């Protein structure tokens, strides 16, 4: 072979490699997973990260011919961190999705970036009603506080609870929880005798709990974000509220499954309304709990389910688009999606891009020596009422 022929062959090979390079780059779908892996909301981040890993172990890391790559970033639930990390992921890493978002301020911080870049933002945790209204590219697989707080408000008013003291974290989800509970509880004839808001970061509940005790309510309505329930229940017992007959009620965040066993018998009898319990009796949930326990040595909580369903929604959307990563096409593919989750049947409301799901009333009971949220009533296909009231 002549030198000229050899050079032409080499040049042709290089050209072929260069032609293939962009195509190969496009064969990877990147998901920027922004979670609080450190700080007060770390249990939320760990649950979601675990659930995403579990789903990918079970279903593979290839969808519609595309390799799925997850890039995990820790924002410690600080919105300024979230915004910076989302921007880096979109601009530098060229991710096709941003996902996670442990608290509402984090989800809101990323919303303008999702809109500008036309990158779907999958909210797997944060629960304030307004979130999906902040960008047409946001879809939520977690919950809203309105879904559970309205239902526990109705239940309390109908079940002999006349006077309630409220203790809620002082940020948007806490305000949603308080307002929707109060609206339904007072409409049913209940009375709020004390209203306390506690700081989101590193709260000391003890002085507030004394005020609760002094107001002599039938029950304390509590919303604190996932991860803070254990500390709350410890101080609730230390202040003797469990011995004074004052019950705890609320949305289920305070009784998160991954912390419940550590709360001790003070938690027994607590009634909450929520989207998920590790004790949910479906076959799908039993499989999920067994797989999660085997992989991570603990039971999953509701944040794990938000992550598990979030990554599933991404997979299903990519199947519908044939692996195309156009943001508008992906959002359209997600609207109206429905499947059987470990929590029960769920769907994505095509109008609001928010989750529609069952809400269960549960009571903390001891089962085989462990504490569980045992479901005893079901409200089917609950939409977010927070939007319809605007």
C-alpha cells in the first residue's frame, strides 16, 4: 500500500471517528440529581438516592437505546446551592433532566433555570402546592401538603377532637399544612387554641412544646419536614405530653418510616394522613420494601417512594419519546402517566403536572415488635386542592 493510500485510510478513519463522536455523546441521557445529602434534611436525600439506585438496579441503566447516567449533587437543602448546582449541571454537564429537590425553596430556586433551558425538573420530595405553577417544565412525583392536611383536618373534626394546638415549621410547606388543616378542622367545628411556628433549621421544640401543654388541647397538629420527626417526638416525650393524653396528629412527615422505630412507645397511637406507609399491604409494596431492606438495611419511607416513582417517570417518558430528549416532548409524555406504585395507584394530572394519589389515614401500632403506620382508611385519587383554591 502506498504512503498516499495509507494517509487516506488514516484520514478516513479519523473522519469516521469524529462523525461518530457526537452520536455517541447523544447516546447518554444525563440526570442531575440535586439532594440534601448532608444537614438537617439528609435522611430525605439518602432515601431518594437509594431509591433511584434500586430502580436502576432492577430495571437496568439503558432506556430506548440510551444509557442513563445520574450525576448526584449535594445542596444541603440550601437554595443558593441548589441554583448554582442546577446551573452547572445544565450548562457544563448538559443534563437532560434535573431531579430531586428535598425542600420547597430548593425546587423554587431551580424553576427559572428549568424554564430557560427547557429541561424537565422532576420534584421527588418538596410539597408546597405552588411548585408546579412556577415552571411549565416541573412535574412532581412526591405529594402536596394540601392533599394530606385537608384530610386529617376533616378526620380530626369528625373523631372527637375539639381543641388543637398547632406546631409547624416556619416556611412554605409548614404554612400550607397549617392553612389547609385549619380550614377543614374549623369548618368541621374544631377550635385552634395555640398556634406556634418553629424555625426550619435546627429547631429546639422544647419551649414551644411547653406552650402546647399549657394550652390543654386534645391533640397537637404537627408538621415538620422529614428527618425532624425523631427529634420532635423525643422532646414531646421528655416534656411529658405523651403522658398527659395529648395526641399527635398531622400529615405523615412527622412519622416517617425510616425514623419511626427510633421514636419509642411515645409514638404509639399517633394518627396521620399520608401517601405511603412501609406497612401498605399491596404486593407491589411488599416487593419494594423487601428489595430496599436487602439493598440498604432499613425500611423505605415516603421520600424513597417519591424518588422511586420519579426515576420511573423519567424512564417511561423516554420510552414514549423513543429516547428523544427534547424537553417539551418529555413533558408531554409525562402528562397523564399512570401506574401502580408501591404506595398504590398514582397518576400525573395532565393539567397541573402534579401527582394524583391515594391518601391513607394511619395509626402507629406495634407489629412484630416494630412500630408501623398501619392504614385504616383510604381516600382515593386525591388531587392537590391547593391549586383549585387560587
